[in-house]
C-alpha cells in the first residue's frame, strides 16, 4: 500500500515538473519570437527610410 501511494506521488511530481517546464519553454519561446519580430520590423523600416 505504501509503495502504491509513493508511486502516485512520484508520478504527480513528475507530471507537475513537466507541465512547469512546458509553460516555461512556451513563455521564453513567445518572448524570443516577439523580440525577433520587432527586430525584423525595425530593420525593414530602417531600410525603407534609408532608401529615400
């Protein structure tokens, strides 16, 4: 009985850790993607203004 509850506890801990890692990855990925998009837009705007 003790080993079954310990197994469930380990599985819940592992699942919570994986979910936390996935959320962290998604937040970092979204921030980097937004920064790159902004950077690309700024470069494109500089090219347009520099060509005038």
